[in-house]
C-alpha cells in the first residue's frame, strides 16, 4: 500500500483528500460508491460530532456523516 495514503477517519478537520482506495465489500461498498466515493473524488473533512464519531464530510457538494467503522475503510491522499 502507498505510504502517502491515510484512512478517511484520520483526515484532519478542514483538509481535503482524494479517494484512492476502497476496502469495503458487498453492500457497504455499494453504499460508498452510491455516495460518490469513487477514485479521485475530492472529500473535505468538515467537523466531528461532540462524541467524536461520526464525522461530517463534504462529498461532491453534499454533506454526509460517516462512522469511523465505515470511513476507516476508505483511503485518501491528502491534497
């Protein structure tokens, strides 16, 4: 795996990342693809909930909250 990649849940708040790899399978993978998380999509980490999970991300103009369980399987390159 490329050492420049980090999981989406580790992307610092206020920074952008480009989706490079999706480690989900089955229904979870289909949901991520349906949300627009395909290769080279730019994602911005917006804010964490008060408890720290889920985290809000802007993906293709929509704000979507993902739990760490889901976002830890999405790998991005910081832009």
